[in-house]
C-alpha cells in the first residue's frame, strides 16, 4: 500500500492533500454470480470516479458505494481533515481511494484535480457533482453575497465539473456524470431557500441540456433528487419542529439515509444504467409523489 502527499512538483493548493492507496492484489471481492448486483459491479470495475463534497454525508456514502463496487475513487472536498480520514479508513478496508482538495467553485482547482487524476489513473469515467451548501433565506431575506456564494458552489460548480471532465470522457469513448439536484430542484418547497431552489432547478436543466449535447459521444448525464436525508446539511433543523414537519410530510414517515442516495448514484454511474441519460431520479420516500 502506497501513501503520497502533495508531491510530484505541484505547488497548487488544490493538490495539497493527495492520497493514493491501492487495493491489494490478493483481494478478490467480486462474486461470479450473474445477479443484478453483479451486473452493476461489472459496470464499475476498472472505472475511475471523482466525487465532490465527499468528506461527509451523501458524498462520503457515495465514495464508499463506488469503491465497494470496484471503482478507483478520487474523493474531493474543502474539509481536508475529514476527507483524509475517509480515504484512510476506506483504504484500510481494501478500497482504492485517494483524497484531493477541491473547491468546486474554482476552475483552476478543477483543472488541477482532473489533470492529476488522468496523470495517475489514466482517465475519468465517472463524475459525481455532489458538493453543495444550503440556505433558508426567502426572496427578501437573501443577500447578494449569500446568493452569489451559493450559486458559485451549487450551480457554477456543477457546470465547471462537467466542463473539466467531458473532453476526456469524449476522447475515451464515454462516461457517466451524476449531478445532485434535490426535490427542491423541481418544486417550490416551503417558500424558503430561494437561492437553493434556483441552483437545484438549474442543475436539473443543465443535466438535461448536457445529456442531449453529449448523448452521441457516449457521455451520460443524469440528476438525482434526494428528499430529506439525515446528513450534516440538516444539522441546523435536527431536533426542531421543522424536522418533524419533514418527517410528517414524507409518505415513508422518516428521513432518508445517505447510503440510500449513494446506491442510486452508483447505479447511474455504472453500465447497468447504459440507456439512461437526461433522467431525473427522485429518491425521496415518496415526497414528490404527493
Ligand atoms: P453535507 O453538508 O453533509 O455535505 C456537503 C459537502 O459539500 C460537505 O462535505 C462540504 O464540505 C462540501 N462542500 C461545501 N462547499 C464546497 C465547495 N465549495 N467545494 C467542495 N465541496 C464543498 O450535505 P449533504 O446532505 O451530504 O448534501 C450533498 C448533496 O445533496 C448537496 O448537493 C445537497 O444540496 C444535496 N441534497 C441534500 C439533501 C439532504 O436532505 N441532505 C436533500 C436534497 C439534496
């Protein structure tokens, strides 16, 4: 097992944290049963994936899901200590995971991480644009600074990510991009969080637009729309009456778990979803069915 930190002559801050560990050759975790799960595993074996916002919540569950199914994963975030720890823990379990610093609103950092991934692993097959922040402010409460910051991360960050990986995916014959939108990318919710709704609605349509543009070049682009998921993003409302409002408003009567989103992301990333592009997949305990 090898461990590397910010070497190879780069001075970019984006590459300050860069960990590289290799699944021991002796490990043979894949069954040969021709089950649906095995089809998905075949779809991810040998694939290289980049996940943003990967240090915690849905992102860290996604790194685990992709790695469990055979992908080499570059987990990226701005929370370097948590990202380091995630990579260390998963590698200790035999996964092939590295961590790199990436603020998704920085085009320069995107370029650095994608270049480094290609240099080290040869190609990028999967991008999960998961990084995101939340707000509660309505139209009148939102500030220009708050709006600009959220849009830079949740919306511009998704575009920059697609822009960074698509040239390589095209050259490679294809790839799969999964963009995290939300139930609030499709409906107005509680009338709060104007910037969040704007960004998630944009992610939904950027997904469809890019899906059409690159369909004939083998690049699939789909969006995932979680309902209320029990992650640090909901920390501010946990234990408040609003948590009960979310639970009561969800037909399944509970919050979702990060792994319940990660499994769907892994499916869309894999060749098992080879005829899916431009799709919006709701994973919300029935919320949008109402
Ligand atoms: P989370 O807050 O637990 O994790 C988000 C991650 O994004 C964090 O690790 C954070 O450090 C990272 N991040 C923030 N700004 C960043 C930046 N500029 N560059 C790179 N990384 C950055 O949230 P989560 O619940 O796991 O959310 C993951 C995604 O799912 C988000 O896009 C979110 O909008 C979406 N989502 C979440 C819910 C939910 O209920 N939790 C519902 C619908 C959609």
